[in-house]
């Protein structure tokens, strides 16, 4: 998920140059800017979804894997915030993309939560959608306010998942 991702406003020629291809190649694969934006968005959703099981397998603990995945999710949300405004002009396309987002990411978050709960590292009974929605709401304030740090608030939220001592 650390690869370069064009901003929504980036000129197609800049995207083509960065990708090392001709502008015509971009347009052959993505006839409209919206097609390109959707492809980038879907690619990033897939990368976030694939990271969850890999982190769980390689992590020091299920809680550490959950924390790392939530950090990737925050990166995704903060960098993709501008896409929502662009995609809302096509409400059907936006709804389909939002459904794709939920279908891919909620099960991954649930897997991480279940593993951390089974290990006794977090409270049991937490719902993935609620956690993701809470993280998403904390990330919304990141736009335009240099004093707002969603990572700090998300860190506090994740710390609050620990069972009472």
C-alpha cells in the first residue's frame, strides 16, 4: 500500500509519466478519469484486504497485526478522502464501490478482531463494521486542519479495545 498513488486532480500525462507509459495507454485501459480513479481505489482496497491475513500470519501477536492493519486502513482513508466527492457524482457507481469496500474489508477486520479476542488481547464481541466506522469518523477531521491528528485518536481507540485489567 506504500506505492505512489495519484491525486484525484493529477493530470493524466503526469500519471502516465510516473507509470512510465504513454498517455494513450492510460486512455486505452481507462477511457475516463472516473475509470482510472475507480481502478486505483479498487487496487488499494484489495491491497488493504490482502494485508490483513499476511499481518496476522507474520505478526508478533494478533493485537499487533490488528494495530498494523488499522494503521494501513487509516492511510487508505486519509489518502482516499477526496475520492468520495469525485465519485458521488455517479451515485450508482459510488454505491457499488462502497459495497466492494465493505465486502472486502469488513471480513478482514473481523478476522483480526476474532484472532485478537481469542488470544485474550482485546474484549470479545467487537463488531468489525463498528470499529471501521469509528476509525473512519476519526479520519474525517484530517482534512485541512494541521492540528488534527487522526492517528493519535485511532491509537487511543485501539488501546481502548484491550480487556479491563
